[in-house]
C-alpha cells in the first residue's frame, strides 16, 4: 500500500521538525560551551545526534514505503542562551511540541488506515516519553543549582556523563 498524500506530507513535516530540533540543540550546546558548561554542552551534542537519527529513521521509512522526501529549509534558531535553566525549559517546551506532533501523526495514520505507519510510529511515541523525562530532569537539576555555583558545577559534570 502506498502512503497517502496526507500522511506523506505529515511525515515530511516531522522529518523537518526533527532536523530543526537537532539544529536547536546544537545551537544550545554552543551557547553552553561559551558559558563553560561543558557537561551540558556534551549532553546537548548527544541530543543533536539523536535528533539526526530520528530524522534519518523517518527518511528511511518513507523510502521503504516508496515515498518522496522533500528536504525543506530548516527553521533557524533565533535565540541565544545565557542561562542553562532557560535552555532546559525551552527544551522541555520543545519536546512537548514534538510529542504532540507525533501524536497527531499517529492519529492521522489511524484515520488513513495505514497500519504499517502506526506500528512504525510506536517507537517514536515511546521515545518521546524518554525525551520529556530527560528534559524535565534537566529543568529540575538546573532549578536546584540556580543559586549555587557548586551545585551547578556538579550537575554539569553529571550531564557530561551521558
Ligand atoms: Fe526527536
Ligand atoms: Fe532519546
């Protein structure tokens, strides 16, 4: 069965969103490096790699289903971060948006009667639970460390172990 035009368009949109996520995390990692938060920077670099993998997974899937991927322009990052807590909060908000988008994609696959895409998307639904937990943990960690340089140093070192 061929992917429906609607579903193909939505999968293309998701590919773009994953690439934009990677772009956002790499930019955040750059800002953290400039704040000498090398642990969080490393954590964000790993996240960049993950987002790239997410995009690749969907690209390969579309290829397997004989669909065409449109490599659209990726949205730029408009913001610089001078506090890790702000980056962590924006990451959480971003991942919540991604989860909502995956959920919509899943519902669309169901509407279109595309069982294969439903099964494919299950991995992403589980992955988003992990992404939100990680993002929430980072907000909590930087929240605790926001008034204490020593705690910040420790939490940053902890993140560097990812
Ligand atoms: Fe992702
Ligand atoms: Fe992940």
